[in-house]
C-alpha cells in the first residue's frame, strides 16, 4: 500500500483526538541509508546508518511534527499559526498552513536564516517577520503575540510537534528490526532529541524493540547551553539552524541523555564543516551544516572511544543540503572556467 503520511501510518501511537482529519504532504518514510565509506573513513568498526530527513516534503524533519500540529489546530478551528524559527520550522509551518488553507506567521532572526528556507516560507505565502535579534528573541515575541492574538503556536513547545517527530524513531526500528545501539543527532531547540527518545521508549515498552539506544546529541560549540549548563546570550555558529542559546526542550534533552546513558556534547564549526563536506563527498548524501553536527559528533565520539566496536549507530540528517546553498558554495572551490574547447577541458581535468 502507498505511504499515507505519518499520522495515518502511526495513528494509534500518536496522541491526536480520534477522527481528526490529517493535513499531510505524505511526510515520513525517509530512507535509512547505510554509510560504509563514512564508517571506514572515521575508523569505526561498526555500522552507520543515515536517517535522511532532508527527503521530507519541505526537506527537513519538521514536517513530521507540523502535520500533527496543523491537523489538530485546524480541527479546533484555528485560522492562523505562528512560530519562531531558524528556518526549517517556518518552511514547514508555511507549507502545511498553505495545505490547510489557513494563515502562517513566521518570525525569524534577521540575516541568520538560510536562503532556501526563506524562499520556502515566502513561496508558501507565510507572512515573514525578520526580528532584529536571535532565535531566542524571536521565540519571546511569538509567545507574547500568542497571549494577545488568536494564533496557534506551532513551535515544539506545542506537544503535538513532539508526537509527530517521534515517528522517525519508529521508522528506524521498523527498518532495523530494533533500535540502534547509538543515535546521533544535532541539538538546537532540543525538541527532536526529546521526540526520538519518546518514540524509542514507546517501542521498547510495547516490545517492538528489544533495546533502547544511547542518545548522542551534539550542539555547536558557540551555541551549546546544554553542554555548559547555562543559557548562552549571544549564540554563534555557522550552522544557523541550531544557533539557539536557550532551548525550549532543554529538560527533555537532558532527560534523554541521562535516561539513555548517552551524552550531549559540542562540536566546533570547523568540525561541522569538515563533516558536512566529508559526508557529501564520500557518501553522496547532501545535508545542511546543522545536520552535519551528527556526523561530526560520531567522529568525535569514535575518536574518544565512546562508541563500542561492532555496534550499530544511526545519525539523523535533519535537513537537506540545498536548504543552504550559500555555505556549500563558500566552502568548496570555485568551478574552473574554460573556453568551449575539448583541449582546455582535458587540460583542466588533468587528463591531457
Ligand atoms: N537540524 C536542523 C536542520 C534544524 O532545522 C534544527 C532546528 C535542528 C537540527 C535542531 O533540532 O531544535 O529539535 O533540537 N531547527 C529549528 C527551526 C529551531 O526553527 O527550524 P531541535
């Protein structure tokens, strides 16, 4: 049977009122791609799988939570949704609101959202407000507005977002036949690590998986409040998606780490960029810089002998590389310019 989107595929496991009509773009069912060349490159004697969430309808994992949040909002008669976003949440909110025929307002940090994401929000007809400040400022504006206006907040403070996002853990187990031993993922506002942990716990409690993974979350070094144990007032990182100083789901992330026996650590921008290029060049999988924090994370953890040899690890690639063409172009060499001649081409190719 054709894939029906995460609500219909997992309805009995999602806390959504019975009979709510699904507003869906057929999100989910993203590939779990084994990455043997990456494993060999980083010296890991085990199996690495990439959960490629960039292949969702708006090219990030946010679609999983947005289908649930928008379906519930519309069932309750909402006419508008609002979110603060570093880009991907706004793209998903805009698309699902368009699908539902209601309005979307998105508040983004001015100058700090990748081009692809902004183009999605505007194309889907959202009203985009660029706040002079960072994500944390934008989020404060959203909660303030929601107190005074008839708008439904679709940030992950809305528990329905977590309900949708946990389906990624179900899919991983459905493919592997069990949970992995380790699950690596980037951490920004911390909703996703919270959601995966919830999903894994539910499958284990119901006997669908015989084990729980260790949750291995990675923040960018310049935006690592959970790692340093205090809010960061001026978060900085090239991975704009996770440039967050005061995560909404901080407690959920800490619980996932502690209950699973995992870690939340940081990786530098240099490590993120290196992993970003390495992943694309050695496995043919293009993910945005924030997503590469999971790859930088497994590299770091392997180098520190924190990953058991022979084990199975899943790395979530949260967003597609095309979301952020600017960073890709900046970190790679420019195309070699040649005239329309075979000789010049051969010479430039180094094959003459
Ligand atoms: N990776 C990408 C590509 C993201 O867009 C985000 C979050 C994360 C990782 C971190 O996930 O917040 O659940 O810990 N993006 C949010 C947004 C903040 O507004 O799009 P998280």
